[in-house]
């Protein structure tokens, strides 16, 4: 079946540090890949996505590149801010499902950024 | 647009009680789904629907029931609550298709004593 594996957390960084959160996946065919973010006490919201190999998704200074050869979609940001403190989820939707919309999530990575 | 709304925000139940978590969306999305979020386990799909009158099971459907009589509403019923159902529940909706963004509600925090 389909699965997503994220690096273990929590991750604690100082403001302006470089961020990488690793994500690898297992899926049949060519999935669409997503990063969702959950701020404290809120629901999830889409951060970025990529729907085909070698695509780069980007938003709010975050980037992730769809790497088919390594089945990865690592999240990066060059300079994190305190306001980036949140839980980050890697997720995929895979073709061939009865519903192409069905999301499979990783475990989530808690990021804390200290001033 | 209100987006995806969920009620209640918080609920405490006793073992064996039943209740319904409400979810509504005003974006005319075909796809709606329910997830539960537990520490260290990400979000797990309970049930989903691809349109009015059509529902299907997700990864963890036992103990839960759903129906989809309208495009807008997708209630989740707990038939006989158990402590293992203590969790945060999220409803989400989107247009059909794998590359589409899913929109999440604010969540319902349920405690079963």
C-alpha cells in the first residue's frame, strides 16, 4: 500500500537557521505530493504541493522538489522565523485509488523556532 | 465563504454513549472525508465520500458511521463511544482528483471517559 515516512521530531532551531524536514514515500504510479502545516490549535492547511516528477513546490519561503528517483519530497527553508513553529505533515494522493483524492499522511514533525 | 465548519469544538462522552460530529462545507466540493489525529500517528482516514449518496471506508472505520445526503454535509456518528476513540477529529473537503488541495475544518477534540 501507499505510505509516507517523515524524519522523527521534534526539531528545535534558532531563528534564521536552515530547515530541512525529510520525507520519503512508497506508492504505485505517480502520486501527487503535499506538505501541510498545522499551527497550534488549528486545522491543517496546504503549504505547497507538486504533482509530477521534478516539479518544485514553493510558498512562504518553503520549497520541496518531487524526486522520483529517490522517492522523496524534502521540505526546506533557508531562514526560519518564530512564526514557522508548527507541525508539518508530508502527504500523498495516489492514482489507482477508488478516489484519487484520498490523502495518506506521514506522522508529522513538530518544529519549534526560538528567538 | 465559511469554508469547512465543524461542531462541536470540544466534547466529553462516557463510554457507551453515542453522538454525531457535524461537518459542513460551502465550496461545492464533491469529496469529503473524516480523519482522526493521535499523537505520533499523523492523521488516519476514517471514512470518505465522493459525492452525495456515496460513502466508503478508510483506514480505521470501526466504531464510526457516516452518511452523505447532501453535497454540503458529512456527519460522523460514534455508535457506542470507547476510550480508544479519544482523539482530535478533522473533516476535510476538496474537488475530486489527486492534485487538489484539501481544506480542513478546525477540528473537534473528543474525550471518552
